[in-house]
């Protein structure tokens, strides 16, 4: 049937069949127990009953079917004990079993399983495990209609999830692009078996993406690149070795790492276009070069659309927590925008100075948000010598073409020795290798991490800026100025 929606009448017929099947099983239950009781009255030897053990692996449906006595159960929500009629218990177990099978079968029949990535498939099947949603026409229409309506988003998210799992540096996207090689760390154990099955599934998902883009059907497990890798890894004496696949070469190392080289440039370009669509290059991080590639000078023009992707209250709270803002501190917030960070710092008791390039936002900072010290102008043009050093800088600078690097480097000059800086940055900032990023890395190398565990870079949750129209991955840079 492929990825085509069923009509309401077709779904109604399927659900009606499910109801009739449940009714037949309940009739069989009644017949079985009535027959058993009648036979017990007719024979001197007493009742004969089917039986099964107490092993937890035994079929729950079978045990419920032969049960004739009331069941004593504890309510999951209240903890109270309650007695359930044996037939009612069988109907409940039967209905759940039937619903699980119907949901899974219809998902496969519609071809929707191919729309979902590993994460979405797990979420779907986990939802069937304990208390599945009843398989009714309304629920079918809602569930599969939602998948169909959002199939493009699900498809793009699936591709992004696949490649994000391979190499942590991919989160920097390097312009939302994957390069010629990616890595799966510790994929195999010392015996040559998969260390964790999700790593095998990740490689299978990579292969699935390329097969789909090449308009080829899925391959069986036995013919997959993952199976070939596992077979070669069991011959320990031959490692390291290279496996040649239709779309990539995989080098298998003795430490269990896999290095993957992509062989089809056309398909790689297709993947990168889909990643750019998902992550949203509007945020300005999707660039190949910068205007200052050879020399890390600051940009002298504003970011595209001023790089205005506003901070959510949830992320602002994390920034304040990491910066340890407290009463009486002097805090600088460059690119203050709509005051999400500035207001959170003020609520923590700080005396906040704001800088904002856009006149409208600068006016709102003063008049609506009540910040008396709100400077209208380009932060990169301000001279730190004209300001008393600040205790902390909190910031969400524009990301466009590495401008977040410029802003952070400039902001450090406004800090007093021992002051802290917490900046929201593109995940590219941690691993970017152009001159602008190298200049940032040299500067922060001399800074301390705020936390004792020494982490200067802290991942923010995926989708932290989805409210602003982009799925770009972001990090926090949390450092303390030397001195």
C-alpha cells in the first residue's frame, strides 16, 4: 500500500475486525470455562484444567485465559489493592495484546515505519508496551494523520539524528555539513561483537538513509554493512581492516572504533542539503568561509537579520545558574534583545548593563523593561577602557559567520580578573577550525572552567532554539578570566 493514507471507511473496517476478534476470543473464554465446569459435574474424577507455570516468561494471554478465580491486584496510581473478575482480566489482557498487534501491523502496512528514525520507532513501540492506546477509528486517524502531516519533519529529524550520533564534532555541523569521514566510537567489544546494539542500529540507519536517497529498497540484516563489519571484527588477527560497501568504506580498528568514509559525493550532497533544511541556515551558521579567514579581525557589518534568535526563559535560567549570578554583582549583557538574559540576571539581584544594536529593542529595554543603563550601539565598537570591569558577562551573540567568536573575544576584555563569562554559542564554536575560531580557542585556553570538573563547553538540549525557528545545536561556553 506504500505511504498512502487509508480512507476512514478502511480504518473503520479494520477496527471493526479488531472488535469482532476480541468478541470471538471472549466467547471462546466463556465456552472453555463453561465446558470445564460441566465436565466436572459429569465425572467422578472432578474438574480437569489446563495449567501453566509461574515463570514470568510465560505467555500472559494464556495465563489470563485459563484463570477462573478473581485476581488480586495493586492499583499503579493509588497503591490500593483491588479484586478483578477473571473474565474482566482476560478481556483487558486480550484487548492490550490485540491493540499492540494491530498498531504494529498497520504501521508496517502503511509503510510508516520507514518514515520514522530509530528514536521515533522506539518511542512508538515503547508506547505499546504497557498500556497501548485503544485501536479505534478516531485514534488511528489522529496517530497516523499526525505522522503523515509531519512526515517531512520526521524524515529530516531522522536524518539529523542518525548523523549526530556518529561523531560529536558533527554537532558543529561545519556549516551543517558532514564531511567525507565520520566516526562511531567503541562500536565493537574485544570479542568483535557489537558493544551496544544502538551502535549497530546507528550504522544500519546510516545505510538506510543512503539507500532511500539512492531510491533502493532496504537490505536484510545479513546483507547489511553492519553485518559485514561484525563478521570482519571477529577475525581479530586481521584488524585493522577495511570493509568496502556500496556507499562507504568502513575501517575497523582493534579498539572497536569505526571510521566511515562516504564514497558517493552526490548522495553526500543530498544529505547535507536535507541537514541544512532541518537545522535552518537562517541562523547564519551555515557558511563555508568568513570575511576574515586569514586574519581574526572583528566583523564590521551587522549579522544577517541582526542574528536575532531570542533566548527562551528556560535557557536563560541555565545561563544564570552556570554564571552563578548573585546579589550586587555588576553584569554586562551584550546583544540584549528582548531582555531574556538581562531580566533573569536582574531577578537574581544583579546590577545589569545592556547593549543593543537595534534602536527598537534598545528603546524597549529602557522604557518597557526598565533598564536605565541600556546602551544603543554595536557592542564590537565599544571600548572596554571606558567601562569599569564587570563581575560577569552573559550573552547570546549572533552566530552569523563566526560572529559569536568575535563577540566572546571582545566581551572578555570587559571582565575583571576572576570574572565569569557564560555565552550561548553555535555548537560549531567548539570545533571550528577557521582562523576566527582558532583565535577564540587560543584566548579561552588561558581561561579557567567555572566548574571543578574542568568542562568549559556544555551542550544545550537539542531544539533549544526551536521556538525561534531553527533546530541548530547550541552550547554554553562557561569560563573564568584569569587573575
